C-alpha cells in the first residue's frame, strides 16, 4: 500500500481510555466493541500516522488454523513492510484503506477480507473468531499500530500464497512454532505465547468473515 493512501486509525487517547495494555489481550465483548466502534474511526494519510503516536492504526491479524495446526510463513522481499523482511509470521492482514469504506458493509470487515484475498487462497471456512488484540509500545513502530487478532478455522490444510511476500509456507503445531519463536516477528510471538499457555480457541464465533465475503475459497 502506498504511503500516501489514507488508512484507518483510532485516537490513542481512546485506546488508553478503554484500557491500554502491553502484549496480547484476550478479547471480550465489551472491549472488542469499544475498539471497533466506528464512531472512533478515522482515515488519515499513512505517511503521517506512521510517525504520529497520537493514533493507532488498526491492523487485522488473521491466524489460519486447521485443528491444532497453525499456518506460518516467512515474509519475502516483495513485502511492503521492509522492517519485517525475512521474519517469520503466523498473521495475515494489513492496513484498512479508505477505499474499503466505499463498498457494502463496514470498512474494517471489507479491509480484512480484501487483505486475505490479496495475500492467500484457502479452502472452506469452518468458523471465524476474534480472539484478542496486540499492542507493543516498546518500539516506535509498535506504538502506532494495534493488532486485532482473528482465528480463521479451515476445513483442510490448503493455503496458497498469492504474492511473493509470503514465502516458505506450511502448517505446524503451536508448540513447534513456539520452540522457534526467535525467528518470528514480535506480534506472532505474542499470539503464540497466548495460544501455548491458554485456551484462546474456545471463544464464540464472531462472523466477521464468511465464505461469502472472503471470496477467496478455492
């Protein structure tokens, strides 16, 4: 995404008012509704909010799972976020563009579905759940982003990368990925730790994504 595009963000003061945190925070209905309340959404030039900690850019971070196994990949040279180059990840997603607000439905869901369509193709969806949030204020990059973590349960382990930015793909158990955690980007480490230590999969389906709006089912 070009840096002159306008992307979705919420004021950092709103994030602080409803409960700032560091690391991974499990989702609950009240907190999720507050973070994703469209009354606090705004679209700003990405090149400006990337350096302005007064805003938190909302980033859908979708974890693709099949049973106990999690999809993982390495970020290739074609990726737009050069600061994550060559690191491993378990999250699919990216910025929500102002253009995502022009279609039917809400901008957040449209943007998440678009990012998935652009990055991967997969088989039938069993269920989708919003399982938590990621915040990392230890770095400047982290201070201007807020991850919204969704779990997308797939019927079969069939995921194909649609772009060169997603390389060395596969599925593995959380314990196996945790053992290699130092190779993963910080956000993925937060999620892997949460999945390893607690049952983060046992949450209600939220229905953000379905086969109909994802539109990238094989």
